[in-house]
C-alpha cells in the first residue's frame, strides 16, 4: 500500500500540467489584450506616412492656396469621402488620423496630395487616385484650414 503522503504527492503531480496550462492561457490572454489596446507607434502614424512622400511630390505647390472657394469645394469633397472615418470635424474616429495634428498641418501641400492620391491601404486609408487632381488640391486646401 502507498503511504498517504505519496498519494497526495501523486495527485499534486497530476495537477501540474493543468496549472501550467491555465497559467499559459492567462498570460496569453493578457498579452493579447495589451497588444490590441496599444497605441500606434510613431512610425505607424501620419507623420511616418507623409515622410515617405518622394521629394518630387513634397515639392509640389498647391495651385489653390488661400482660395476660399477652393476650400469650400474641398470641404464638400471631405464630407463626401473623408468624414466617415476622420469625423465631420476632422478629429479622427477610431484609427483615422486627427487632421488637426501638427503632422498633418505642418506637412507640405505636395506630401498631403501624394498621401491622398496613394492612400495607405494596410492602415485603412483608401487611395483617392480616381478623383481628379483639381479635387485633390481642393481637399488639401480645405485640410490646411483645420488648424
């Protein structure tokens, strides 16, 4: 007959894999929640995207700079195509960028034009290359009014 202490030890040994599995599951759940809740890194944000604009694109000048009619037209385009993600005020919803941010407002107009035309599909920003250049520049003009 096995002494009582050996039986208890044997029962404890059978529970070790169960305890280990529960601990691993708990750690995995905590790590998953932490990753899901993390804020985007700086290299994920709009500044990183705008910095990728080629020098040629960055040097483009907005033909509508300072034209209130172009800004009004850009606002209409914004409401039709952008407000769904960036909000009616441009502050951003969910993962969409805050268009009032210094990264956007300080960006050269050509970089904004490039970003709108090319989008950022993996991050949810569509390409607006189907819009004529005039409308993209009007949109850039409007974005620059969002100080």
